[in-house]
């Protein structure tokens, strides 16, 4: 059974920083692309950033230059460093991972439970 567990959310003032983490556990053979999504109240879920197994990154235009996604393959963990946070970025942030389990030959996308980020003074 594969699980993704996020941490690092919380309350931060506008302009502040947070670092989100998401760790994968279970019978994992390989983790391909990691991604972070967010869903703000009343809005649709949107992709924030992703990172491939080769380290290539992709960011939504709204976060370029402020957010950094990174991965630690040995720890099976992805990070999202968020700087210069804005009130409109208040949302539940979710991590995803495209994972091949050790016992099967298919790749599935797994989701974390979400972590709340609130940007407010």
C-alpha cells in the first residue's frame, strides 16, 4: 500500500515563506513525476509545480521566481519552498506522485491528503 503524507502547512503572513514536504511510503519500485496542486476556496484545483525523475521542473506562471520544487530520491520526498506568499494563495495544497509499485508493472498516480496553507495578516 502506497501512501503520501504531506507536512509543513500553516498560517503565514503575506510575504512570508513556508516549506511543504511530502513523503512516500510503501512497496515502491520507482517514483517518476512529483507534483504539487492547490485548491483555493471556491476555485478549481490547479497545478502549481512538478518535477520529473530527471529533475526537470515546471511551474505555473503565477509562482515562477517565488516557489521552488525539489526532490530527494533517497528519502522518497518532494518539497515545495514557497516564498513571497500572497493572501490569494491560501488553499489546500496536495502532492501527487506517479509511482510504480514493487509488485506490478503499471504506474499509478497517488495523492496526499492535503495540507492547509493560510496567508493572512
